[in-house]
C-alpha cells in the first residue's frame, strides 16, 4: 500500500529507506522539494534549488533525483513509492469531470491514491493505478478517495449519462445519502417478486446484514436463462449508471376487470388518506379525494377495490381500471 506523507510527517528515517514519487504538477513538485530541503536533502549538482518541476517522477535518499521514465520508475524496487500530500484544497469528482470536458481527454479515471488523469484512449486498471490509455495523458486533479472504489471510476468524457455518473461517484465518495428503496425489502425477501427498470422480474433471496458490503442483496433475474446477480440496499444494480436491472418497485399482481388485466394494488385507505379512484365519466379517467368513513361513496369504493394509492403507480392503475370498464385498450 502506498503511504501518504506531508511536510510535517516526512522524516529522515523514511528518506533513508529510499522513496519515489509520482508528481502531480509543478506546484506539487515544488512543495515536495521544499519539504526535502528542510530535512537537509537537496540535488547533488545544485543543492537546495527547486528545479525539474515539469518532470513526472522524483526520487530521494541521500540526494534528490528525477529518475527516468515510467518503466524505470515502476521497476525501481529499491525505492518505496509514496504519495506526498501538499495539503492543497481537494476538488470534488464532479469538478474534475467538468474540468476534463474542456480538455482533449476522451477518458478520465482516478487512481487508488485519488489522482485523476485524462487519457486519449481507454486505459486498463492495474494493481494501484490505470495504465495504457494511449501515449498522451494529462493531470486533471486529485480528490480524497473517500468511499469510492477507484476501479469503478473510469468515465468516457462527454458520453451520454457520464456527468450523471460523475455526480453519483461524488455521492459515493462523500458517503452521501443514497436514494431510499422503491420496494418493500422485507416482502421481497419473503418471496414477493420485484419489478426491474427494464420491465423484467426478479426474486430476492438473501440480504447480507452481518458484514458491510457494497451489494448486500443477492437474487435471481427471471429471463430465458435465470441468472444470479447483486444489488445495493436501495435497489441499484451493479454499476453506477441507470441499469435495466435496477429494482424500481414490487412486481404488480393483476386482477381481471371486464376481461382486461389491471394492477391489483387497490387498498382500504385510512381516515383522511388521499387516494385515486377510476372515473370513466371524466376525460382523465380518474378522481382523487380524501377518505371519509362517513361518506357512502368512499365506503363503497373501499369495499369494491376501487381505491388506489396516491402514487404514480396508483394513478396509472386507476386509469387502467376505468379504461377496462369502457373496453378501451391501454395507450
């Protein structure tokens, strides 16, 4: 694991072991050199004079050096790689994505130490950072890694949905709130099927509650070939962008009305609770009111399954019910 040091925590004992550093930018190089000067380490040829700030790699033991290229840097096992925190203000992930849009970078990705680079071609992940990505790469900025898995930060700059994914990555990095689940987890674990964003059906089989994991829900997606997969607690499928396998609600059961299928989600409202009801006499096909147990119309609707939840799903079901009465097909 790459250790992080600041000018206050970097010591001669650490330097005596030999260290090497990936430089972020000229300011980063300058801050690192000045920290070494305070510890009595300078350049062999010119002492304590800041120089070579445009070189991407530095090393130090008895003297400062700028080493060779990346291949030499990676093979230098006699030196321990460190990350030097120059204590500048960190950016957010969305800030860095927006900054990359104004460059030639086609892809951006964050390394394990929080450094974000832009690449001319799609890079591949290694043990601690990305490699490949074409002959050109550019420093974009650095962020506190926080709750991010760095291997899931690769984005195609300017692609459809990329900025939204960058926003989701920032929420994960901050440990921010996730959207509440749109389904009843307890009922689903008891066997009730759930509905997926793409219209599919899934069954949830297990929820990991003892250990903290990214995807605690395990279940089966009902397809031509049933497959096992994982979800976050809020129903998000593996990956960060909207997926056709995201859980968006419970799988609706249907009842037959006038020979047509209508979602069977009618209920008996509580006193004062708002609900939708089918009304084929209206152009909208629905009515909406508050339940009053002294109102004979409310009591009649509740007794005959004509009250639907005050939600978009309830509204759609009430419309379907009214159209079924009229023998109309769904739009």
